């Protein structure tokens, strides 16, 4: 298990003022605070007018991320693809965005990209990922994420069945918050994934909703979780805890980042 701090680029994307910024503005905040390992949030592509959806503007955007990577000596440890949200469906437009995010990620040196399963059907998801991998001209690995509802793909047995059809092309991103909401035995899930576990989403909640809080702000047993990660996982303990900052002013973002760093140190010390 890697011990350095890692976070999704959305850690302080929200604030009480409602000021929205993209990765080009957020990455320097984390880098200046000493965070050198980042999970690129290509869910930005869902935002109206995102430059990542336009050929010329996207090239400039990706070039800026590459420059930031070199300037601050960053590692982009994983990325997150867009997904159907706010009434969207897995149509051709959504598939096109996912494929673009896979390309952007590979250009930026990302090893694996997190993609949500769609619906509850294992067969349907096998067909979906077969199509995406057939259409994608590249080598990036897909990290399939466990979902937050039992009406979706949420259990290790389901995810492992899907990725078994794509040896060497797919692994697992374990979202510990989702596992808490679906009341799974977290250490057993981590053990079940074993060597297939290639990424994480780390956030806390009270078990009643996917609240995306920092550790010890919910009821997850972090000692048991970290013991399992240490035994079965080789990658980064990577935050996806963007909702804590929703209650904070943009003027407090540095304090939020520093708190996240300190709590990450506590996690690693368990």
C-alpha cells in the first residue's frame, strides 16, 4: 500500500459561495499544499460548456494539465470518467465522453480510469465494456467501481464476474463509502477483490447516504479497513471526499486541504 496523500481533484471544488473551478485552477492548490498524487476528475465533462467536449479547447486544456504535472512533479494516479447523471442515459453521447476521457487519461500518463457500471445486469455490463474496449484504441486499464445502491452493481461477486471477461484490461476501484451505504463487510470485500483491487475512493458517511465526508466524520471503522488495505492492496489511499467543503467558504479551502492531509496521515498510521 502506498502511504503518500492522494486525492481526486474535486476535494475543494464546492464552497458556500457557489464558485466553480476546474482542474486547471484546482491542481495548483493541492500541489502547493504538498499533495503530489492526484485522481483526475473528468466528470467535469458533464458540466455545460466544458472545454473538454470541444476538440480545440480540449487540446489546450490537456496541454495545461501536462504542464502542471511537469511544473509540480505530479503523478496522476488514476482518473474518473463521466457517467450518466441528472437524468442522463448511457447513450452514444455518454459513451463518446467516456472514450474521450480514456484518451485524455492515457495521454496524461494515467494507469487506470474509474468507470461506473450501468444498471444491475451483469450481462448488460459485459456488453457495455466489451463495446468500450473494442472502440478504444489504447491500453489504459478500466477500474470498475462498486455502486451505492443494491439496485445497481455493488457487491464484489458482481464486479468480479464482470471483470473476469476482460483479463488484463479491467480491475476494481473500491469505493469504501458506497460499501458502507450498502452495509457490506468492508474488510471482507477488500479481501475478495485481492489483486484485482487497483484503485480506491476514500470518504466517510453515516451509512444512510453517500455523503463524501473526510474520515472520522461518519461511522466507518477505519482501523479494520486500513488493516485490510495494508494486507491486500498496493495502490493509493485516494480521497473522493468533495462534499465536506460544501459547508466551507472558498476562503477556507486551504484549511480544508490541510485537514485532509492530516487525516490521511492518521489513516496511514493506523
